[in-house]
């Protein structure tokens, strides 16, 4: 199979980057997607290798030892209480480690502010030859495909691309035909997972709970993954699939392995390249 797959932090949350690299390599992933930028969540472990040289060297050595590469880092959010300049150390360190991409999302309803700050992120990333992937998230300020494309149109940055997460796309009522209308050159990385048929209301706790801990292996849920994938270019895929039940039952390594097994099986059964 020619498609490349990455193991992201959110699939095995709480796991330190060195262990994540080891798990990814042993499970057969091509890349890892790390989280050196904190989310400032309660009890969140911090893996800020951009500021921790000891951790940086450990990550560097692990990448070499396991012959693994970093695809992207997360999460460069746009929000009024966050200073995007604070992301630079993570950008610089990650680029030094070989990362190629940054994941970004917007959580401000002030469009002018959002465009300005996202533009700053793109300019900062460009200094390190990093591409920026803007993800629309159903419960964020940029909730759908058209909104994300509007932001990209306004910033007009050559290193800014559209990120499609299949769960968020489905829950934002994006259909494959919508994606097929987008110029293929605008797409960046892809987040892949399956999910339940029901789309809860925005205010329902299930909206966030499923996104953060209840995603499903490809082929297990009801999302038209084949339709989405065939509508987009054959870009690298990050299997973002947090599932607390599977994680607890299988352990981090077992869950990561099953994510890749189910994904490759889905691709084979549906004849997807």
C-alpha cells in the first residue's frame, strides 16, 4: 500500500513522545504526530521538547533508533487568550527534528482576529519550512468546510492548507460531493476515523465526548469514509482515533496497532489507494 499513515498523540493520549515513537514504529506506522504545544487541560502531561532540551534529545534519539519520522505537530490554536508567538519554540524544535506540518484550528468568532492570528502562524511556520493545516471542528468557531476555505482565501498564504477530519466533516454535514468540488491542491493532511450514525446537537456533551474518547475503527461506524477518501487527493493520513474503551482494554500499543490494522483492512476491502 502506497498511502502513508501517522500515529497521532490523541489516539494514545498521555503517552510520552519517546514511547509514542516506539509504539508507532513497532505497529508499522510511517510517521508520528506529536503534541509539543500544550492544550492547558486539567491534569494534562506536558511534553514541551521545544523548551526541554533533555526531552528534545530523547525524542531525536528515539526517531533515529526506530527509524521513524515526525509528520505534524499540534495544536496551534487561534483563541483570544493564547499568544501565537508562544508556538515558535515548538515549531523550531520540531522542524529541527524533521517535522513537515503543523495542525491548527480556530476558536475565536472574531473573523478579523482569526485571519490575522492564523496568518501569523503561517508566517512563523514558513520560517521553518512548515506547512499549516487548518482543521474545521464542528464545535469550534470554524465549524465547516466553507468557513475553513474562507479563512484560507483571506490569509492567502502559500503554506496554508485545508485539513479534513472525517468525524468533524460528517458531523458538520459535509458530503463527499462537497470535497470533490475543492481544488485538490488545497488539501493538506487527513484525519481518519469512523463514528456513530447519530449527530448530537452542539450543546450535547456527546458532541465533544465522542470526538475526544469515542471514535471508532474504520468500517465499524457509519461514516462514508470511502466517499470522503475518494473525493480527496492521496495525501498522508493521521489515524486520529481516541477510544477510551479500546485504549483501556488493549493498552496504548494494542489500540494503536488495531487502528492501523482496521484502516488497512478498510482500504483493501473498499479498493482505496
